[in-house]
């Protein structure tokens, strides 16, 4: 498994997990801060945000699948050899660390979005 493919899936999982934030965490944050008018303006400007909220189960499901694939690729390539050339070895190690960081950020965004989408509404009922 190449490191470029691993880094690409990590960035794609970050993209999908940030969609969970946009659909669920951002509106909850704006409303809890008393910025409901700002949220209304945002929804009026970008009406597709409502679509993400309506299909949040699909958004979270797709994001979970992408995170599992990316995590499996991270796990599989954790001991992959880097080139012998010192410059390429440094770039390989840097790419591996960056990919792991991006994956961790993706998981954190997914958990935060899941909290605002599913757990917090269940607690307020």
C-alpha cells in the first residue's frame, strides 16, 4: 500500500467527517450560542445544509465506512518500509505522521458531530 494512497484516504476521511460537523455540530453550536439568526442566514445562503441534516444517518454511515477504510489502511502500512535515501526517508516519515494526524482529526470530528447529532438530542428529551 503506497503512502500517497494512505494519505489520500486520510484526507478524504477528514472531508467526510467534516460534513458531519456541518450537518449537525455547527447548527447546534450556533443555536446554543444564541446565534439563531446567523444560522438562518447561513441556511438561506447555502440551502443544501438542510439536506445534509435531513439525511444525517446516511452522512454518518458513509463517514464511518470511510473512517474504517482509512484506519485499516493506516494499520496496514504502519510498518511499511521507507526508502533508503535520507531525503526520501524523511519525506516518508513526515507523510506517515501527517496522515496519522489527519486520521486522528477525522475521528475527533466524527465523534464531535455524532455527539451533537445523536447523543445530545437524546439527553434533552
